C-alpha cells in the first residue's frame, strides 16, 4: 500500500469511527453544562443501538431506525433526569443504574436479532465532483455517510447556541450558579431536563449509527465501553462542542491506529491510550483556576432546590 | 414570579432504623415486581422465572455453594466500598482494582520462584498491594489536586482491562495454551483449597467475613473510623478539627482498593487457576458491589447479607440462562432496576414527595 492510500484509508476510517463518539460527546457536554453528570451514556447508546437496529430491520428503512434510536436514548435519559432533577437522587448512582439497565435490557431484548444481517443499512454517499479533490476528496466525500456530516454541522451549531445565544447563556448559568440563574427568571429544572434529553437523544443516535451504519448488525454489548470514552472526552474537550469535534476524531484516530500499528506497538497498549490520556489531561488542568477558565461547570452533580443551600 | 411546579420534594426528619430497613426491602420488592412485568411482557412467566432462580440459587447443595462463591468477591469489594463511600470517595474503580490484584497474584504465582508454602500468603499480600496501588492513585489525585474521583477510577478500570489483555496476549501468554489468550496454569501450591466438591475457596471467604467484622469495628469504634466519617459527612469540620483529609482519603482507598485486589486473588487462585480475559475474571463484580455497599447503607457488617442477596441474583442469571434460555445480561436488568428503586427510596427517607401546589414559599 502506498503511503498516500494508507493515509486516506486511516483518516477516512477515523472520520467514520469518530462520528458516534462526537455525537454522544456533544450530548454529554450539554447535560454537564447544565449541571447534570450523566454516567448513563453507555446505557443510552446501547439501547439506541438496539432500538435502531430492530426498527431498521423490521421496516427496511435505516432512517426510521436512527429515529427510533433517538427516541429510545431520549426516553432513557428522562429516567435519569427524573431521578436527578425531580427526586434529587445522586447523579453518579443514577447514571450507573442507567448503564446497567441499558446493557441488561438491550441484551435480553436483542437476543433474537443476534447474527442477522441488515440489508437496509445506512449507506455512504459520494459527493459528485468534490470526491475528485486529491487526498481530501476520498477522505471526506467518498463513501462517508450522511450522519458524519450531520455530526460536524451539529458540533458547530451546538457551539454557536451555547456561546452566542440566550438559550446558551441560560444553560451555562444554570450549570454555574443555579440560584442566581433562578433569580434572573431562568427555569432551572426545565433547562436541565432539556439538556439531559439532548444528551440522551444524541447518545441514542450515536448508538443507532453503530448498529445501522458503522457495522450494520446487532451484537450484545456492541458499544464496548464507548460510552465511558465519551465521559472522558467531555472533560478532554473542556465542555466545548468545537473542542469536542477535535477530541472525538483524535481519540478515533488513536483507536484506529491501534489496528494499524500492531507491528510496532501492542494494540492493547494503544487502546489503553484514550483512558490514560484522559487522566493525564485531568492532571494537567487540575489547577482550579485553570479548570474554571476551561469551562468546568461549578454546579456539576449538585441538585438545585429553591431556597436551600 | 414563576408559578410553582406541580411536583417536588420537601425535607423530612431522620427515620428510625426499622423503617429504613422496611423501605429498603420495599424498594427491592418493587424492583422485582418491575422486573416481573418485564418478564411477562417478554413472554416468560415471572413466577416460573423467580421459582427457577430461587430453586437454582438456594434449592440444592450445588446451588448454594455456587451462590456463596459468587458472594465472596462481592463481600470483599463491598466491605471496602463502605469504607470509601463513608469518606465520600466515589470508588467506581473496584473492577480495575480487582484486576490489578489478580495481575499481581498471577505474577507471584508464575514467576516469583517462592517456595510452595510461601506462595499463597505472598499472593494475598501482593494482591492487596496491587489493588491498593490502583486505588491510591485516584485517591491522591483527588486529595492533592482535587481531580474528580468518579472519572479517574472509571478510566483506571479500562487501563487495568487493557493491562490484563496485553499481558495474556503478550509477555505472559501461556506456552501450553496455543491459540488461546491465557497464562500458563498456576502451580499446585498457588491454588486455593476449596470446600470438598465445591468451588467455595474458603480462605478468601474467611478473609471477607473477617474484613466485615474488622472494618465494622474500625468505622464504629476507633478514632480513624471517626475521622473517616467526619471527612465524609462534614469536610469543613474535618479541616477545622485538624483531621488530614489527604491522609484519610488515601487510607480509605488503600483499604477499598486492597480488598478489591484480594477479591481478584480469590478469583484467579480459587476459580480460574490462571489469568484469563478481563471480562471473565472481573464479571462486573466491581460494579455490582457498588449496589451491595449502597444497600448495606455503608455498614460493613450488613454487607455480609447484601453481598449474599446479589450473589443470588448473579447465580440466578446463570440458572435462567440454562432453564429459560435468557442471556446473563438479565442480571444487569435486575441490578439497574434495584439501584433505581433504591435511590428512589432514599429520597422517600430524606424527603416527602409533594404533589400539588407548594405549601410554603
């Protein structure tokens, strides 16, 4: 293989693998920005993957599948929202419970679907004309699926909303100082519910992408810990959607290289990198002032009640 | 002014212990009913499923001993987690600490060259240290640099998983195991004795029971236990009374990680007799033990009971995998539902649910 086709293949696969990471990370960034840590990403992704596959399989329409994934992920996230926002339950425990429930339910429900090929998978598109651009053309415009582009557009859009609009200011205010936001007329619970729901829908779509587009099949536990990488990526991205874009592709590249560099470094050690790197990054930004400037929401994991604390 | 929302919660005074117990039982029963509805919807009679689980987990000698051997790691890890949770340290990393204990023990079993009788004690000490080291890293990072414990302990789980994966595919890959990713089997002197005809490796069980008693006394009756509680319940008071938060956090995680590491020793030396794939060694014990410790209300003695309850559920997963053809993942449905109902019930204990308009402003 020439170095050129090697680079093209690697980057093209990186883009494909980074897309579900990006989608779910964008969602988790919104949830955490509003002050709600959701450790249930893995559970929401896998239930989304299951729902998407089963609907795409039954209807023959991959987009209906993706829609079902979004609904399933969103519905799942509302359990967490109800527990954490309305009942003020511990966010860590509730998120873990959500992951267990998602892995368990999808494992049991998806049993009959294991091993079936999906003929109606979401196929890649080739942009006529643009795919002829040397190197960049085949990476960006040949055989990538529509969700890859949607995810990139979404990253920019969600960045814009978070930093340049009233809604974004409300979200950040609720995550920083809910009491003050409340006194300024922001409905804290409503904003938090909405952000957690955004997180669930995007995690569900990310799961759907895995089972309907990336590798069209259903396997028990197919998210294989991706949801936890998303938790790390959210910090890695300093809770910023645009940095999330780079983070997701960077991690995807590392993951993909682990298959391609087997001759030089044990693949297990490369796969360990994202997790080890997340800790290193946390250490590097551990100085409180720095983390503050970088965007860690002050009210993360703290429930809010008017008139308390 | 905004209109008050139609549902909310209000604080209530502390409850007597019997009511806490009753509410916890109520939560578990509710979760089992919810799981029963799920069974029904799935086309399996919930009565048949629960009947099979009870019979399979408790109805025969094989069932009971298999349940007990599942309870061993849950007991060890659960006791450690009560200590960590009391110091308000979120140790989600017991899975990784268990694996590092298993790794250290395997290293000693296969490569230390220690004489036979020394081997098992050295493996337990080494396993404790391996797990403790994995637990102390996030403890130091939190206490010294204020880094979020949930994230670091979680990430270290995955680092541990890939350490094991790397060892069994690479440097420690067994010579006798061609094609399979296992280490060589342990020498006979590195294998734990079991109760005859069962897989209950009793030395580990004994250590677990002992740990429950020792740490119950430590938490309730000693100065260190008092300091752990103060750090967890009121960090400000801890600072003013001269209790070192750094020291206490690290100590709590030394205990928690160490006990998880010993659970790992039990699994490789008592059950598998080699180091194999991380998913087969850890099996989610580290996550399930979180519910075990939570249900025990952070009381180390109560863990003896709650570890057994969740061992029944894990064994139940094995049983209905065979009898009803349901996947082992069903265990996670039970775990998730029980956990949700438990944190829901906790709210009932601390607050009253208010439906309708807010009575006080």
